[in-house]
C-alpha cells in the first residue's frame, strides 16, 4: 500500500559543479576537488575519451567519487566552478544566481564577466582572487636524470625552440640527461631538427595517467618560456600549465628569471639566458638537488595552505 502522506526527504548534502564545455582546462580542477572533500561533486565535461580528461585521475588520487552529468540545473549547486570564464554564457541561469558562480579567468578580457567572482592564476590578469591551482599529492618516486617539457611546441612564440635544440646538442646534456617532450602540437622544423638526437624523445597526445606517471620520475620540468608568458595587456597574461604541473607533482622547475619574477616560486632553477642552464646543471650535485627539492616542496605546501584559507573564507561563503 502506498502511503500518500509520507513526507518526501530532500537531501541536504552540499554539492558543487565543475563545468568545462571545450576539451581543455580539466587539469585546473584538482585543487577544487581536494578543497571540497565533504561535498558531492558533479562534472560537466563531454570528453570522456579525450587524452586531456583529468577527472578520472583526480578521482583516483583523491579517492573521491565524481559524478559526470550531461545536463546542468544550476539550482542544485552551492557553487559552480566554470574552468573557462567565457563558458558561463552557455549555462542557463537566473542573474540572481550569479553569486554561486566562480569563473577561472585565463587572460585579460576587459572584465567581460565582472558580475561574477573571478579567479586568475597570475598577477598579470585582473581578477577578484589570484591563486595557483595547486593540490597536495606527494611524490616518492626516485628521480631520474630526465628533463620534461609539457605543452604547446608548435611555435617559437610560445616556446624557446631554438634554445631546446642548442641544449640538445650540448655534450654534457647528451651524456647526462634525457629530454622528454609531451605535446599535442609540434613545429615540423623543430621536430626534424631533434629527430636524430636519441636523448630527446617526443610523445604526442599522451594520455593523462601515462603523462603524469612518467613526469613524476623526472628531475626537472623545463618551461622554455618566452615573453608570451610575461606580456601585460588585453588578451595577455597566460600562465604556462607547466607551473602547476611541476608543483602538483613535486618536480622542480627550470624557468627564466623574468617569468619567476611574476610568480616568486621557491626552489627553482632560474636562468637569465637559456644557455645558462647548462652551467647550472653541471654545478648541481645530489646534495644541492635534494636541498632544492625540499625548498620547492616547502614553497608548494605554503601555497596549498594559503589556498585553503581562501576557499574557507572567500569561496564557500558565496551564495
């Protein structure tokens, strides 16, 4: 017999949504997931088979169930994180709900979405809050003499391609290091120039799990950055994803002095000229590397602690 007068129980469980429509930026979601351990987490990301999908990986390392959805009802959520700010226009919602949206702003865009809470990853971008997307996941792998480069290799505008070639020709590097490049896009001339260098290996469209498991054994991550990452202005302010990738996996960065003057990351190898890298590595023994790694991890943990305070005081209170 059906009890017509039975009260319907409405779940009081808090819930957030992580939204990303296009096939990128899922890697920025790890620190959200780790900072909402007591919440149900839904994800709108229609690219389950994509090599760029990081959600299964995060579900595993954080031991957190992540529910994949295909339809968004904004009224169900306490907060909605939009991993690419412009995509907020694709979520149907009442303006009264703007306060529950938190947008990740990757470049300066003339404050198009100023009616929402904005988070940026670099001081070059104007937003309500600036914080690096860093999470806690210790790396106990034995570090091999591997220098990893991850990201767009399609243009000298975004990567110091000539510097990498010269580095690859150096006898010290040939004898002591392997350079692993993980990318979706690569300049053909650059690829041809390094084809005969057996100590440089290129991995195209490497799946997330394999990519991260491989790079966690590296001794360094090399940004090989250009002024593309330090320009100020409209449509500028891009952060290279190698910065959070290195910090989340506890692999010290090799980066230019001009780039680190923006971020102030501790325990990194800084260079003023790309050619300086060789001499720095030549003079680094096991003990100095261990000290560098400790400083890098301590700096990372300080960022995580600061981020946690921001989540607790400024983000979870938004309604």
